[in-house]
């Protein structure tokens, strides 16, 4: 069936045309099957084609770039009419936990974060904004004022330390094995503390690849990352 131009009514011819533009904050720059008007020369694409290119583009970003979560919670709470104490009470957690969430010492469960967003009357994305940065920029963030190897070393220590499956089932083990586990946990805690203290934690990508908004802005000012990350 022939297709006709939506602008001038001229006949459209199918071909491979360059497609450029943005959709949902993603930039498209590719070639795609489209239709060119024989009269006015305008090129048109079907929506499904744009969508397919967009998904391909997103796959590239997600597989090649590293996600960083910017934590805006502190600022949102400050601007809200609720105190940390009131928020803690409503969520049924301690005030310390709220502080930990604000400082990125702790990433809340999705459910808790959704409740927090509801409580503060904001969208979930306002609490945590995701940014995708190149591996080079990620490396810049990790190595600023610190030793990247220490950061790499810290992660497995933490993972092991917080793998509570073994520890919570330790009552099923022999007294001797329990003692051994306790000693291992103590050693790991000491090791983690030692590494942590040696780092300038302000600029480190924290647990769950998260960063405070203020540090993200500072990293841009310092030229560690560019400000044009999506
Ligand atoms: Zn036309």
C-alpha cells in the first residue's frame, strides 16, 4: 500500500535514512528504514523503528557504562517539613538508620525507599537519580584521593562480613565452629575498619555504587567526571 507525506501529501519512498533525535532523554544517531517524500523531501519514520533503535541504544549504555546512584535524600528531607525523628517513627526504624540512608552508609530496600518517597511526597527517582558514566570516569571517581586497590579490597571484605547466612545459622554448629566464626568476623571487621579509615571516604563510590549529590557536583567541578552524563 502506498504511503503519503503527512506534510504535503506527496508519495513516500521506502529507504535507509539517517535518523537523529532524542526520545525519553536518549540520543539516537543511526540509520533506519524510513520513508522519503518525493515532493517535499521530508523523511519520516515509523514509531516502532524509533523505539527499536532507542532500545538498542539503551542496551549499549547499560552494558558499557557504569551506573551511579545519586542520593538526594538529605536535601529532600531538609526541605521537607518532617524531622528525621518523625520519618524514623513513621517508617518504624531508628533515627540512626535514617542518617545512614542519608549518608549512603546504607541503601534501603526498594519497599522502604518507596515508603520514604510517599512520606516525603516526591517521586522515587527524586530520592535516587541514576547516572551512567564511562568506565574512565568511574575510575576517576574511585581513584580520586585514594588507592583504587584498597577500594577493590574493601568490597569482598564487606561482602563476607555481611553474609549473615552462616552467622545466623551458627547455633546449629558446634561450639568450636561458632568460636571460629566469631573470630573470623572480628578479624574481618578490623580489616574493614582499617581499610575504611585509610580512605578519603568523601569521594568514594559507596555501597551500591551510590554517591551523595554534593559529591557528584564536586566531582564535576574537579573535572573527575563531565556534567553531561545522562
Ligand atoms: Zn512531503
